[in-house]
């Protein structure tokens, strides 16, 4: 049965990533500097945004296993278009934070659909598919963040107009290229009526991964939210903070190419997870001593090496640990638990900063990542040799 061409799945992921890259890098700075919200209030707003992302991820994953994902994907993109269209007309208070909640729901839903559609492609190795999806998403970040700082200084309305246009392109790709027979004629109802049993070692490893995603993203989110205020408070221009994310996404493209090449010689995805978490922890230790822009660049390079190594490996392993009938559910759960971390990250960081300091925040982030690295090592070593592997 004809499958979705991987190139079209990647193009859809690219359009969505560029569009959202015109929104998320400036959310904290826009709410704090333009709309006058405190960091704690910003944390609450981002908590609501990511909570909506969790709902979209879980609901999207479960519906993927039961209904036609072609129409579900169209629904998610439509919600993004309606929300971005509204932001073009009104992006003040409280319209902007309310719209963020709907964008969170739509982005969680859409990302889950794209990742779950990747599991329907059996002509390619799952590891390659998720590496390429991560590559496409971060190439979108390269293109988006390279422009967002300059567009922001020109017109906020223009930002939303560009994002809206990119989701129009995404809709065009979905409507014309995602109607593959392998998607339109999946026997999802018959598969989901039966209770699907998953081996206990598989469940234990996935549970460790889901907890890891919460902690890693909770700390990673400090880069996305509170670091913008920290750096601009040190006199570093907003455009330089924006360029850090361009560097991040550009390096991910490079690191992904290297990892894809190394995969010809090393097949153990668990080692990728270990190495990735370690480098994320190391990036926060580096931040403790960062007093100028060059040190932030070094910390970002280390962070990027960590995320490029660990983040695409986790959904690929989850894919191999789950049977066909529930792949959408567990891809949705992976995205949902990551969103839980994103939800609490800004609020956690804001509270630590308000009652402590940025240095305390960096120390806590580094220690938490090292603890989760130890937990993964323990769980994986005890269960890896007894797992059941699925295509």
C-alpha cells in the first residue's frame, strides 16, 4: 500500500516549525517588556500554553489510533490558522495570552500527528525517519529565528502575518500530499478494540523516558524563557539572544548529519540518550560562569549537542517498543510529557529567580539532569535485554 512520501512529511514539519519559530522565541520578552507582565505571571501563562499542548498531544495521539489522521491533521492546522489570523488583528492583553493557549493545543495536536504519521512509513528505518523529522523541525528554527529578531523590531503584526502564511503552506502540503492509501485506509478501529499488551520491561523504559522528558524540558525551558531576560539585563541585545537560537538550530542540522553518519557504525540508541542528557547538564554548569556573550555561545553549543543527541533518539526508541495499534498513543504521550516539562519550566524558573538567583537556577538544572541520567542508566541496564521490539 502506498505510503506518505517522507519528503512531504518533512516539508510539513518544516513549514510548521518556521511558523512557530516566529512566536515562541519572543513570547517571554513580549509579555514582560511590551505587555508588562512579571516573570511569575509569564510563567503562569506559559504553564497554560504548555498544558494545552499536553491536552493536544494526548488527545491527538489517542485519536490517531482510532480515526483517519488525514482529517485530524487538517483540523490541527485549521486551528492554528484561525488563532494566528486572530493575532494579526489583536495581539494585546489579554488577547495574546488567550491565543497562546489555542496555539499550544494546536501545536501539540499537529506535532503528534506528524510524528505518528512517521510511524506509518515502513519503507525507511524508524531511527532515520525520526532523525530526519528532528532535522526538518530544527532547520525551520534556523530559518525562523534568523529573521524573528529583525521582524520583531519592525512590526509584531508582520510576525503573525508571516506565521499565518507558513501555516497556509502547511495546509496546502497536507491537503495535496497526505492522502496516501496507507493513511486513508488504515484499519484503526479493528486494531484498537482489542486490549494491547506491552511487556513490562518496555513499559519501564518508556516510563523512565517520560519522566526524563519532564525534567529535561523543565530545565531546558529556562533557555527559552528566563535566559532572554537574564541576557538583556546584562546589556546583551535582543537580536544577539535571537541569534543564539539560530546558532542552536544550525548546529542541530550539522550534528544530525554527523549522527546519521555515525549510525552506520553505532546502533545503540540508548547511548545517544545517555550522552545527550549529560551534555544538557554540562550546559547549565557552563552558564554558572557565563558573564559575557562568548560564554553563552559556548553553553549553547554544548546544549545543542545534548539535544541533537538525545531528543530524536527517545521517540525512535518509543516507536520500537510499541506495537502498531498504539503507536499514535505513545508518540502522543512522549510529546505530552515533554510539554508537561515545558509547562512548569518557566514558572519553576521564575519562582527560583524571584526567591533566589539565576546562579541557583543553573545549579538546580544541572543537578536535576545528572540525577535523571543516573535513573535512565539504572532502568535501561536492568530491562534492556528483556524488551520486545516492534517494527
